[in-house]
C-alpha cells in the first residue's frame, strides 16, 4: 500500500470517530431524535473492508451505518444532515440514523430490522449474477443477526445459487445486552458458515490492515466466481448499544481493556513505527478530519428542513 | 388505589401473575439482564431467576413459535416482542399457527399465551420502527387483540390476558409508559373484549383506544370549553370487538368520530364505522368521521412525522365536522 492510501485509511477512521463524537453531543442536545447507534471502536472494520472493494461492489449493512456510509464515500455533511433530519441528508431527512444510503456510491443502506437485509444482499448478488456484472455484494451484519432465520435462509441460498456475495459478520461480542455465548450456539460465528459449505476466515477487527488484507482475499475469491465467502471480524463497541443504554450487562473494566486496544491508536502507532508517516503528518490528518467534522455540523445545522410536500413524495415511483 | 405509571401497572400485573401461578414465565429479547428495553421487567430476573425470565436470541419466530409450543404443554408463556414491528418476523407463527391451532384441530390444541408488544409512532424511529399495525392483527379470527389506554386497564387486562386460554396479543404504546393513573392494588382483573365509556357526554361520540385515548381526552377538554360535550368510548380490545357501548352512545349522540393512530385504509375506523352504519343506520345524523395516520410510511424528520400522525386539532376539527 502506498503512503497516500495509508493516510486515507487513517483519515477515514479518525473522521468516523469525530463525526460519531459530534453525533453523541448533538443527540444530547436534542438535535438528533430516535435511536443513535455509534460505531466508535469498530472503525477499522468497515474502513479496512470497504477500502478493498471496487466501485462496482455493492455494500449493504444494518442500522449501525454512519461509519460505513463515510467509508462508502458519503460526505460527512450528508451524514450529519441526515442525523438532523435535514433535506440535505443522504435520505433527505426521511431515514435518520438507521437509514442512510447512496445508491450512486453503491451503498445500499442502512437497514433497521435485524437480519432482514441479508436475503436482500443475496438478491443484489443475484441481480449481478443474472446480468453478468462482475460486482461483489458485501453484506455486513452483527453477531446477534446470525441467530435469526433470515441469516440462515440467505446463506443457504447464496451457496446453492453460487451467488457473488461476501458475508461479513462484525462480531462485537454483544447483541444489545446479550453476550454472544448467551445467544449463539457457537461463539466463533464463522462456524455457522461451515454448515452451508461456505469457506470462511476470522480476523482481528482492531487491526485495519489485517481487515484490509483478509477483505482483499475474500473479495477476490468471490469475484473469481467460486461463490460466497464468510468473514468474521472480531471487534468491540466502545459505547452503549444506542444512546441511553444503561450497560448493566458488561463490566467497565472489560470496556476499558478494549479501549486500550483502540483501532485508531494501533494504526497510528504502526504508521509511525514503520516510518510510513510522522507524528506531525498524522496530526495534520487529525486536524483535517476535525475541520471536515465541524464543517459538516455547521452545514447540517444551517440546512433547511424537508418541505411539507415531501411527506407525500416517494410513496410510489409511478404517479397514479 | 395507587397512582402509578402505565409501566408500573404492566409490571405489577406481570409480577403478580408470576407470583400467583408458577406456570407463567417470560421470554423475549433483553427481558432479563437488561430488565426489558422499556424497563417493564426491571428486577424480574433477579427475583424470578433465569428459568422464568428468559433472554432469547434475536429470533422472533423462535420466540413466538417457542411460546406456542410451551403453551401447548400447559405452561403460560408471556412472550415479549421488543416492538410490534418485529412481529412481522414472526408473522407465520402469530397468524398461521397461534390464531389457527385451536380451531384447525377441532378444539384439541389449547394455547394459553400472551404476546406483549410495544407499538406506536412519534419518537422519530423511522418507518420500520414506528408502526401501529394493530388493525392488521385484529384481522385474524382466533387471535385476541388488546390495547389499553390507561394504567388501570393495562393492569386489569394484562392479568385477564395471562389467565385467558387463548392467544392474546397485548399491545402497549411506547409513549404511554410514563402516563399516570389510579390503579387498584392486588388482584384486579378486567374481562377481555369489553369497551368502556371513559368520559360521558351527549353531543358526539368519540371512539378510540390506546394512545389516541389521551389525545381524544385532550380534544374533549378543548371542546368542553366551547360547550361541546363529547362522550369517549375506549375499545380496549380490538378483537373481540365490543360494539355495545359504542352503539349505545351513538344512538344517544347520533354523531361519531373514530380516532386511531394507524393508517386509515382498512383500519379500526373502517371497521367501527361500517358496524355503526350496519347496526344503527337510522340514528346517523352526519357522515362518520375518521381521524387516522396519513397514508405514508412514517418519516424520521420530526416535523414531517408529526404532520403524519393524528393531532388533537384533527380530532377537534372532525368533531366540528359532524356537529
Ligand atoms: C427483527 C428485529 N428484532 C429485534 C430488533 C431490535 N434490535 C435492534 S439492534 C439489536 C441487536 C443486534 O445485535 P447485533 O446484530 O450483534 O448488532 P450490533 O448492534 O452489535 O451492531 C436488536 C435486538 C430489530 N431491530 N429487529
Ligand atoms: Mg453485536
């Protein structure tokens, strides 16, 4: 990887972190409503993963989607504006935190029903296969989502039809307050893929370069026509499931230990230790990410609300 | 009597029924260690233990299917769906199993189970998490559907639901949990399938239930200042639907407004209006008005969301329309 690429990955991770921290504040100020699921701690997962895709590769994920959106190329402005329900947001203020998307960037959302987007991912891959496109569909989901039937139906179908889909489980150890081993028969999630004869690997999600490498290999495998592949990326969310989570289900000490394993800190140290970038270069990147974030907040706050007539727009494509 | 919140009333009913009957147990997502995402089962896990307060994986079909199976063996499961929007992930088990088994096997299968589910909009949760699909579930014979609007009714009806030998869907409204009201202490049971006059009046009948009872009451307060006395009939159960108090009131006022949070088309209002026209046509003095949600998936933006949801002014306006 070239130096610029490293700096870009680092930039994206820092940008996600800062946008999420701003989002938390905006939520506390009552400017964001509904649910807000932060990606803090998991930045290396989607950053490494999505950096390995080609433009023709589709990405689809669950409701913890702000970071994924940024990695897919949505601007921080559109992301924050959507959080504030503004017309300049990626879904014009109609979707909110859980429903960001930009089909022009091949980012297919942001889906709030756990597991429901997995069969849709199989369908995206089916569409590409049918039309002989060489795109790979990258489908991200949590550990908790692997316990719902949709997961199993989708994996099975993807294998039976040899669909070009990469299944990516972000195993952050908990589905809301339920630890993996309390809800899943196997705590190494990738074992579930074995039941469907889908090859898999498990990777450290705090190491962006490890994620990137594993993703490149997995995407190449799927693109070669061999069928679906399963990646389990082990990570941890530093914040509550959503805002206002009392976090009675885990010990502060456990959270603290993982926080020492900060994916941004790890990467920063790597870049310096391997003389890829200097501290001052990285500080400049931090500064740039900070400016982008503040600009995004400013932009979102000064953006207009969706006009009233938009309530009745987008119900159907064909006007009657 | 004690003045407690809807949340406390529901919690109390569950707690008392679990103390009373060892065959009652709870299963659902985050009902145990977390204490329920709406804190209804807070403290239950420590008191009743993990056997009777069971945290499940995210697997709605298994939660409802599992409750059905366990109920068939003679236990009384109370399955909690974190929100009613996730009932669609268990639709087969609710509709094709729970609602049908007793009938289809000639009365052999008995399923004394309750599905508790939180519904309603108004909290900017977006289109998939804000629905009020009560009428959908009321469509199916074999399923009982209850949706209380006051803490007192919540307690009495939930106890009846748990003691019922039929599958009952018990719908709670997320924005009613903080509402306070007088609730009788101890064993207090209200029979299912009974509508109730919540406020007497003589000029117009407002028929409503759940969250919209709160809005209708505020609308009635406003109308009272203008000398209009609205009678409010709370359906409380959507199936079986008790038209008795509705018709009685209507025959007195000859004017009706039906208020529901869900969409108008094929909704509760459609059903109630049709029944009034069928059973009290001679008493109709003005076309019946329906107040309901605009026919759009609920948007996230707060202003748009509120535009789509029924408001107090809509009720006031509809009442003036029929007068
Ligand atoms: C079908 C369905 N059931 C329940 C929920 C409520 N819910 C939202 S997120 C969540 C936990 C999901 O955990 P996981 O898949 O591990 O993702 P994470 O939040 O850890 O990223 C639950 C239970 C839902 N949105 N959809
Ligand atoms: Mg998880």
